[in-house]
C-alpha cells in the first residue's frame, strides 16, 4: 500500500488539485476547462492503450468517441434511458465494432494501419451526417434532463443516477467526470503493470519477439483496441452531456482524433500520466490565451501548443513525462554519486 | 535417449529459389546439435521453418512425435521450443529484468512470480547487476545474454540459438559455451546455428552440415571436420590442416 502511494505520488497530488481547484475557483470558464481536460484525458488514456502501449497508431479514435456520444444521446432523447446505461451501451457497441473491424485490419502494419483507422472515422462521419434518424446534418440538441424526465426525484439513488450527469449542475458533473477518469486511470495503470501490459509493450517493440515467447500478437492487439474503444466511447458520452449538442462534424472529424493524439504525445506516449499532463497543458493554454487576449486571440493557443509539441518531441520522443523521467534518473544518479563520494 | 525433434524431408521454396531441399535429421533429448554451413546454405530458413515463422513448402516437423508443421510461432513456443534471433531483438524500452519477465509470463500470471523467475535466470546468465538497465543501452554481449535469458524464461525443452556468438570476443565466447553446457546439464536440448568452429566443435554432440539448401553431412564433430565434402564446401583447406 505504501509502495503504491509512493509509486503514484504524482497521481495523488494531481487528484488533490482536481478536487480543490474547482472549489477554490468558482468560475464557469475554469470549471469548463477542467471538464474538457478530464474528457480529453479520458480518451487520451484510451488512445494510449492501443498506440502508446501496444504501438498500433490509430488516427481514428473519433470513431469510438462519436459512437459513445451518439449512442447515449439517442438512448436518452428517444428512449429516456439514463446516460449511465447509454455510456455502457455505447462502450459495448464501440468495443464490438473495434473487434469486427480490426480482426482483419491488424494484418496491416505501421502507416497502413494508421491510414485505415482514419478511414473508419471518416466513413462514420459521412454515415452520421446523412442518417436522418439521428438528425443527419442538423445533429441532436440535448433536452435538459429535468425537462425530459420531470419525475426524476423519486429516490436519492434515482436522483443521483440522473442528475450526476446533468451539466447544468456543473460542479457535480465535474466531479462525476473526475471519478470516471480516475477509474479509467486506475485500470490503465493496473494493466500496465500486469502480464497484459508487458505483452503489449513486447508487441510494440517487436512482433517477432512477441511470437517467439509465446504471445499471440493479434489477440493482445484486439484486447487493447477493444478496451481502448470502450474508454474512448465513455469519453464521447461525457462530451455529449457536457456540450449538449452533437452532430457528425463535431464528434467524428480528424481534428478530434488529433486532439487525443496530440495531448498524449505532448504529455508522454506510453506513459499513464501522458494524457492527463498533455490535456492540462492544452486546455490551460487555451484558457490563458483567452484571458490574456480576449476573443481576438482565437487560435493563438494552437500556435503556442504546436510549437510546444515540436519542441518537446524533438528533445524527447516520450514527451514531458520522458523529460521528467530523465531528470529524475539524473538526480538519482547524482545522489548515488554524492553518497559514494562521502 | 529418446527422440525430441524429427525433421522429415523439409523443402522450402521462395518463388523459384530453393532455400532448403529435402532436409531430414533428428535431435534426441539432452543433445547439443549444431547446424553449420556457409552463408546462404539455408540455416536460418530451416530455423524459421521449425520455429513456425513460415511453413515449409513440403516436409514435416515432429516434436515429441507430434506433427507441429505449420503451427504459428507462439504455439510452437508454448509447446516447448523457443528460439533466439541472429540479429538480437532486445526490447529496447524495457529494462533487462522486464525483458526476461516478459518471457516468464508464459507460465505465470503473477508479476511477483515472474520477477522471481527472472531473478533466477539473471543469476544464471550473469545479468543480476544489470537488471535495471534499459535494453537499448546494453553492450552487444549483454544484449545476447538478454536474448538467451528471455528465451530461457519461457522454460523451453528445446532452445534454438541463432548465431549467438557472432561478434563476441574470445572470453565472451567461452562464457556462452559454458552457458550452453550448463543448460544441457539442467536438462535442456539445444539446436545451435553457428559460424565459429572453435566454439561449436567442443560442445556439440552432433553436427549437421548444410550447403546450398541440402544436407551434405551429419555426425560427431571429429567425423564432420574430416569429411571431404564438408571441407570442400565450407571449412576450406586451412581448417582441415589445423584440425589434423
């Protein structure tokens, strides 16, 4: 237990910050930024499983993100089913789709696989922008939950089940997002330290080595992809509940897929902290630039973020966490050196 | 001694190129058998056919009397045959310990147990003091050690070493030779592809010689080095003279 506390001390510090800051700074824009950070970090963790740990580059995670957003929204709007169940349903649909598509697609390697993943998201974007049942080009605007289901407050449990995902109660919604992010983070960290995580990393580095020590690469890649699709889809549900409006070009485009890629690459590819660190920087920059320049500064944060990515990845391919690890190693070595000197 | 591996009439063609033609031999339990031959003789191809990296065009491979021809590599590993690679494939971003643990996970789901197994193997292969070094920053001899250690962690019955001594100096070669003999003492069977005659001759029980895809000789080392055809094809007159 003490070991876990020590190993993940950074996680506990960050958790404390995420609990305290929203209470200390009670402004809507800060709360919104924190929710954005958590949603994109969630999907970043998902993307990190298949690309960071397992080494199969996906440029199409918007596909699963979008399915999550659409599934829970359709179930809520058309069938009055709580987004919690919609979230699970979306996750299962995403995982099933990931399984079916990638069962064959994992025959592709490297760039070819990445291009194929991109195509999947683009195909879904086209389908959803033409599909009238889900609103086609108009998309779906979410009705406030209390207006949709007026008698929600029968019992405390029912109230919690519905209202914890109503973004009009911004603070409870923020903490719900935080809780779900924590669950995903813990699952990812646990997987990284298990046999599955070791096998994923072996596959990332060499399929041939993996096979030579008894690993069936396709099965482990499929497992990573399905879990990844599930978590990305959960992020999609949160996005829909938060944004209160979805259409195909909001949730399925390449630019959305790239956000997951960029925050993770900046924070640290293949590191469980990567997505959250990257996401914090991305959205803090966004907030900072808006505060500094007002609306005239739109896009300025993107320029700074782009420059930052180039800078960081050129000095350390493993992102900011890679730099942190290097400094930590150097400090440890310095300490040892100092001790032996005495 | 009972038979462990039997190779029957293996032929492997890549298009019109015949890499192996009608090769047959057997390996008994606790034997060290070496596969030698000049460059392009088809040694690595044969290796790959046995280990499941590609299926032979024709012919069969039997392990413990069971037909394993054409099974995928990971299944063959689970049956008890593990190989190393001629060009070492250390998992660069994992530490030495993690490299070996990855192999050990074949027999346990528990991280602790895998760590214990890795510890034993690092002891045996002389890697204990390097366990926290990343695979990518090791010297070539240590990379080769890790390559063998990772294979050993899968607890194979038959270990197949592909040119694990190339590029090593005299002392390092001695280390690997002793390791091979130790492994055999521990009950393993070894199939070794090697170029370095001085290393291979003293430790091998039997030698199979390939040339241009065909088996041209098989026997105990002293017979093989005196075989006219082998000398002509591979060893050259100089070694022949030294051998006498």
